[in-house]
C-alpha cells in the first residue's frame, strides 16, 4: 500500500502522554501519512502535553463542555469522530487506553470497517465498576481491534482468555515509560522546562515529600472525603510535606477546599504540565494516587506507590512490589504511609523492586508492527 494513512485519536492528558511517542515513532519510521485528531476531552491538561511534545493536531474537535454527562460526551464523540473518519478515510486508526474517546474512536472505525490498533491493550481489573467507566470502555475496544499492543505479558494473557487471536497480540512494553524517560532527559538538557517547582523544593527542603493525585469517578463523594481526611492526618507530621496537584473536577476541588484548609506543609497547586509532573515525581519520596498511569511512571523512578483503589488493572506493579492497594479507608491510608515513612526496610523493598512496565522502546516496536502490516 502506497503511503497509507494512520489516524491517531486521543483526547485526554494521559492519552497524549502515551501516544506522543507513538506519533513520533511513526513519523520517524516513514512510509506512512500520520494524522492526529484530538477530541479535547481534557482541554487544558491535553494542551500542556501537546505543547511539550511539539504536536499540532491535524483535527481538533474541542468537544468538552462544562457539566457534560457521559451520555452527552459519548454522543458528541460518536458524531464528531464519524465526520472526521468520513473526511480522512484512514487506512488504520490507533486509539489508546480506556477513555470515552478511545472507545468511541474504535467504534466509529468499526462502523467504517477501518482496522483499529489499541495501545495499552489487555488491562483488566475484573470489576466493571472499578475503574468506572474505564473497565467497560477497554473491554469494548478489544473485539473491535485487530492489533493489540499489550504493555505486559499479564495484559496479553488477559486478551488470550477473552479469545482474542494470539497472532494479533503484541507485547511491546508501555509507551508511558518512553514518554517519561524522554521527558526526563529533556529536562536534564533544558532545566528551564521545570523551574516552576523550585520554590516548593526550597520551601520543603529537609522534608520527605509525598506526591498526591486523585480524580477517580468511583471515589467521588465518601471516598474523596476519606482521602481528604487521610491527607490532613498525614500532614500533621512535621517531617513530611505534600505536593498535591488538584484535578480541576469540582467533585475533587470542593472536597479538598472544604476539608484541608490552608496547611503550611500541603501545597495544593494547579495541575502540572508534564515536565513539572516528572520533576515532582523525582522530588517525591512516596506517591499516593488513584491514577492509572502514575502506577507505571513512579516505579520507573524508584518511588513506592500507594494506590487508593480496591482493584487495579495493573496487577504487575502489585506483584512486583512497586505498588500496594490501600483503598480509600482513611486509617489504612495513614497506616500504610506511616509504615513507609518509619520502616526503612519496608520502604527499600518497594523502592528497589523491578519496574515491570517497559524499557522505553515500546513506541518503536508499535511503529514497526504497524508499518509491517502495510507491507512497509
């Protein structure tokens, strides 16, 4: 096939982080017309990553609206992406992960009998409500895709159990490690990319820093309130400081505003762009999160991760000892943090555990597989 078109569809910050190495690898590989479409499911957070990656989207649907329900977002994605695919007529669509954008991108491609490649395929928690709605989104993509780029053998095995053709499943590693290592190298060469945290580094000098991120829908309400109470109790220690980039969702902001107040050793800050987030990871002693991607990123830098969820679609980290599930129980979160702060052997066991998520060459492998499919 002469100069086939590959259309990458994404809309959130995590998708952009995990797909920008793939965009760049496909462009380097050559022989393909590489196009990008963003839905802007996360507008500001997405744009931060696009800027640092040097990617100007070919199509920007800008679909996000305040207070938009999942029904409304899905409907707008379906019609918007349908129009894009009709205009672009790609030879292959690539989606990443488990967002509404990824699920609907795969569905619109299926409606047009366009082959779909799924980056970070095969993650499963086993519970359709945790994470919600991501677990169902990624399960829906699996029978549609004909190329499954599984980050680990565990993810590949999950696809095999679902009767996905083994020949279509490729273990590539996770592209988030590609993004992290490339960005860390760039920060080393251009320190000005992440100078915004200098004031916090000086303010918290001599303290062990805990990096906090939380935004999961299933934690909204009582779970988020318990997380806030746990953070407040941890902040009572004089030997720690917490850096907390607060997700802009009102279900997060309102709780943290009401329950944390103004504490000297909690820095509640705006969401960080990607270079500053990587620097924050470097500064951290422990990471406390309900995020998915952070479970992969932190171990690459030797940072123990406590996951404020009851299940995870990334069991490799738990099995390797880099991550531990702590749920949203206030006392349990405080107890697990205290153990890592007070027991050097417990801390070292997690910090030195092997990172199971990749070697930084996942995107190159994906690009070669896609090109090979076109006979290039």
